[in-house]
DNA sequence: CTCTGTGCAAACACTTTGCAGCTAA
DNA sequence: TTAGCTGCAAAGTGTTTGCACAGAG
């Protein structure tokens, strides 16, 4: 849906990425640029493995580890992010009643809360054409009070 | 949709669980009951490891594998579920503009879509007291058309 | 020239699988 | 009795860490 139009827009984003790196004091290595570019061009929320395969085509010497580390770096820089919830161990819930989740990105704790207005999110029509929605939820992410104060990474 | 109302009706829920097992032809083993009970009583969306520790207290002989398998079974039964997105490999996204995600629970693919009304989800006041929300999103889960037809589990 | 970033390999953490003995029905 | 479970151990997958060398600034 969201479209990155044309190649020039991508170039522009890569330029911004370079600036952002310098701003924070990170080196602009060919690997980082290639990985960011691959992520930008991917329309499928790739896993590290998937980005690795793409980057390997243009830079066969790159390692999966570098891809992993770089993607994490990109997320820290704020030029990319981790899709909500992914990367966590599996967690279960026996509460079947409507409720929403807040997840602390530091300690990984999940807080339940409930807000009537979020109970019946309507599935957009165009989504119904593409898939069968079984569950929908509103999801919040951030820092819980316990983790908020602590500066320890 | 199984609707269970009430709060301190753990025994009642366990009874329903027994019935549900029989209904589907699953044996009601002490392990299954203990694991379901532990999950019911936990208020923190536990991981398998966490449930395992709890159950170990009352049944030291259980294995982590059984806990893992049983939790998956509970999710299939519909008496519990996997918290949205958890258990997947980490996935990244370089699109910073507002958009929402649909995730196919079978092939794990993620579809982007965009719906204005979901862009500015307001954080409930009481949540603001408990944590600092950095991101909020509306999330849909189900089967994509490609997986829909296929009966292969 | 210096110090960060990279590639490699080993270590980890979590999950899944195969199998033999056990047990709920 | 017997099909379905469980416990154990091993294998699989994804992620992290430690280290020496390479290359960006």
C-alpha cells in the first residue's frame, strides 16, 4: 500500500541514512548501505536470513552475522524497526476475553489492559478480499515504569 | 467463540477444559490439567519455560517438552492462544510511514495495508501512568488466500 | 594511523522430532 | 487392552558473542 515511488526516492533515503550515520558517529560501510538498501526495497518485512540472501547477490562476501548486527543497528538508529512482537519467545494467554497488550521492549514483560473502544476493530473491506482474518488486536509497545528509569541498556 | 464470564472460576474453567478435551478425543492427563491450570493462574503471558517452572513445583516429574507440546495443544483447542506475533523469527521494516500489518499464521507472510482510521490510536490514560508508549499498532492475524485453500496443515 | 566494523566459528536459547515405556479410558 | 501421552535425548533453527584482521575516517 505504502509506496516508495521511483528509484530517486530510494536514493534520497539512502543519502539520509548516510547523514544519520555520520550524525551518530557510525561508519558508512558498503555493507551497511547494501543492507539498508535491501531492506528498503523489500516489500515483505524480511527476516535477517532473507535480507542476507538479497545482499549476497550484490556482495557475496557479506556474512549473516553482519546482516543481523546491522539490522539491529538500523533499528537503534530509528531508520528501521522490528515488526511488532517478532523475535520473542512464544508466549501464551488463557484469557479469552477481549483485551489488549502492552509489551515492554526492554524486559519483555506484557501488560494486559482493556479498553472498550479497541474491542471490535473492524476489518477493512480490501483486507477481507485478500485473506481471512481470525484475530485482530491493538498493540502497544514501549517501556514499562520499571525499565524507564534504569539507564542500563 | 467460547465465552466464559466471571473471574475466580478457575475450577469451572478446568471442568470445561476437561469436557473440551473429551469432546475432541484428547486424554485428560494430570499434566495437561496442571499446565492449563498454571496458565490460567498466570497473569503474565508466560513462556513455555515459565509455565514449566510453575508446574514443576506441583509436579516435579514433568518435562519441558511436555509443557511445550501441551501449550501448543491448548492453542489448537482454542482454550488458550499464542500472544500476537511471538514465536516468530525477527522481522524488519524500513517503512516508517503509518501502516498496519496482517500476518498469515500459516506461511508467516506479512501483508502491509493502510487505513487512515488506524493511524492515530490513542493511548489510554491509565496506560500512560504505567509505561511510556513508543509505538502502537493495529494488527490482524489469520490466513492469506494462498494458504486458505490448502488443507495441508 | 586508529579504532570501528566485519567475517568466522563457537556458544546459546528455544523449539521440534524420534523413540520406548507408561497410562487414561 | 491399546491408542495416545510423556519423558528423554538428539537435532534443528535462529541469535549472540569473542576474536583477529580489514578498511573507513
